């Protein structure tokens, strides 16, 4: 729900505050992005194949973009992380343990923002506003849930919302009501991100002080495992 | 999820495995000809041949885009597509399916590249267990000589050049194949692979294969017409 808008706003704001930002998102890997898009133009992409293709895309971005950026002290914003993939898998009846084990090497994000809408009807409004019509996969047409795209879309998105709601407690999503204006959602996002940054800098400060007390000549770079990934969950 | 495991489909799945240069593809072709001549419906699935994934793999190999993990995952993607498309449907329909390389290839290669043994097995846990998995075992030197003498140049990932073991492709290839062979050897018991001595004559190996496979075939053949 306005994920890309919010990421763009957040990025500009963070950069204006002097933070380096990497933004990335599903299907944006150099390795598999194009292949996934091509595979999705046909309707022969099976559910297991789809999962693994997305996992390839994710791991490529993790290893080649996100981890190097985090190591160099960037803030990483990602438009969907592993949770959207896991939700899609679950709706398709795929064993969640299998999916979880595939993504075993993913980092736990510092925050997962879930832009939540109240009903699939609100998503329909967005589809109509986009002028592009219903997308085959976003409507879950591969699952044969309804007579047509509309029915299928409503059913599919209802199931997705249920899975996300369940994941909210399981993975500690920070829920933002996305039915509000862009301005107020963006303000909430900034506030939440600012809090994380302040915390993280406070930790850095105390670590640097501790380090300089014990080892004055230490010139080691920042810890490699400093994670500042934020997932903006799907819908 | 549907975990296929030991399948109950009416068809049969036979796969061949082994290092490059072990002669497995030759043996599989001979087997195919025989089964055809005997009147069985046979279909064929080759490693790395999914129409959805092929272009991505090709481009990634050319541009050296892979890490061990993404190499593994993209090959798993290819394999998943073939499982969903070329392997399960014919097995359900009662066909014999022959596969040139199967999950054991991934287990051997990816672990040789440093992927976690359990992780790779988990990734492929959706695979159908073959009725027979042949492992053509040739000593390292024999296999390496067969490949190196037959090819003008070893390809980057084929030689394991991405791992930085050696700047010399031939030396890197030998190291890589050695690690792969070790993995195969430890899988013989783990997965009950049927080991065939690939230094024997082609005819002898083929006789061995046919004898074993006959035990899995019903006397009543499904004639095409």
C-alpha cells in the first residue's frame, strides 16, 4: 500500500539528515529480476519454482547489495523482505518450514513496517486507480479461487491479509494503518525510524568510548553485523 | 506442502549421476533407446533445461554473477520447474522418466562450493525420490582426462574458477571434481545410490543397468497404440 512512495520519501528524508541509504526490493536483483518478470508473463510458473526464483533474487540482493551496504554503515530500506515470500507460499499451501529453511541466511531486520489496509476492497480501489487492471499473480489466478479476476483477487488478498495479520505477532511487525493520508503515514514512519537511529547511535557511541578506553589505537571499521534493514511488508 | 519423497506414482524414475566425464550421459542414451524399443513410454529430463530459467542461468554464467548460494538456488529453481512440468506429470501418467543428473548433482557441487550440506538438502526436499539412482564412478584422473582432452577450454563455473582455488583452470577443475567425488562417495550410503564402475566397458555397464532396471518394470508394457 504505497510502499514505493513511502520508501522514496523515507530515503530522501534520511539522506537529507546525512545518512547513506540503499533501497532495494523484490525482483530487483541483477541475477534473477529479469528472469522472474519474464517467467511471470506466461502462466506456467509453478508454485515451487516461483518460490525458488524469488529466493534466488533475494539472496543475490542480500549478498551483493544489502550486506555490503550494511557493512559500510548504510541504512538499508527494502520494499518487501522475506515475509511477503513466506505469505505467498503459505497461501499456496507450501510447507512454511521449507520456505523458512531456504531463507535461513537472511538477517532479522531492525524493523518491519507493515502498511496495513483494512480490507481487500481498499486494494481493489488502488488497482482501479492504477489503470492497469488486475494482475494475474496479484489476483492469485494460479490458485483458481474464483470465477474471474475480481472474485479471485478478493479471495486471494483476503487470505494474504489473514496471513500477514498472523505474522504480525509472530515476527513483531510494526503495523501502520495505510488507509490514512500519505502525509500521516510518512510522519509515523519517520518517527519510528528516528527512534531506531537514535538508539543505534547511542549504542555506537558507548561502544566507541569503551573501545577507546581499552584499546586506544583501535582503528577497526564498524561491526559488520550492524543491521538496519527495514522491511515494508506487502500490503 | 506435498513432499513427494518415495513416490507412489505408476511411472518410474531412473536417474544417472557422476562426475563430468564418467560416461553417464552415454549410458542414459543407450538405456533410452532400449526402453523405447521395448515399447515403454519414456520421457527425458535434463539438468539445467527449464525454459523459464535457462536464459537467467546462461546470462549469469556469462557475466559471472553467481555466488555459491545463488548458484545453488537458481539450479534448484530450474529443477523445481522440471519437477512440476517434466517429472511429476509423466510419472503420474505412468511413464518412465529418465533424468540426466538429479538432486545429487546439486548436493555434490553445492557442498563442494561450500554450501551447507543440510541447507542444500532442505532446499531440494520437494524432489521425488528416484526408483533407481545410478552413480557412475570413475577415478578422478580418468574423468578429468576425459573432459580436459575433449574440450578446448573449460568453462568458468565448470572449472570451479569462482572459488579461487587455483588460477589454472585445469588445476581448479581437478580440485573441484575431487571434492565433488568425495561428496558422491559419502552419498552412496546416505541415499542408497547404485554404484557402477565407470571404468568397465560401455557394454558391460549397460548390461548391468538393464538388468537392474528390468526388476522395476512390469511385464505388461504400455504400448503406445
